[in-house]
C-alpha cells in the first residue's frame, strides 16, 4: 500500500507540473490529432501536453481505484477476524 501511495504522489506532482506547463487557449478541450511533422511546433507541443495530461489523469484515477479496492479488502478481512467468536 505504501508503494501505491508513493506512486500516487509522483503521479500527482507530474500532473500538476504538466498542467502548469500548458498555455491557456480558448479551445483547449478539442483533442484533434495532428501529423508527426508538427510535433515540436507550438500546436504540436500543446497536443503532446494534452495527451500526457490525459494519460496521467487516467493513471491517477486508476491508482485511486486500486488503492480503494485494496483498502476495502483489507478492512473486510480485519472485520472478519474481529467478528469471529473465540473458540475454546
């Protein structure tokens, strides 16, 4: 669980950094593709940052869900141990 928490912190910091690198544009929500020759132009860099942001957001949500499932499973196991009557 600690490993997932550390990964979550790195994903969060990377997501914050990528979001702060993006320029504010009017049509930032359109996710159109471009050709590979425009990769390092201003528009190509914007598209690259948008894709990186999307991947990091998916990783962030997936890691949150994974930590939730692991925690709930752990709590259920602890509850079963506590609720069982002692055998003599």
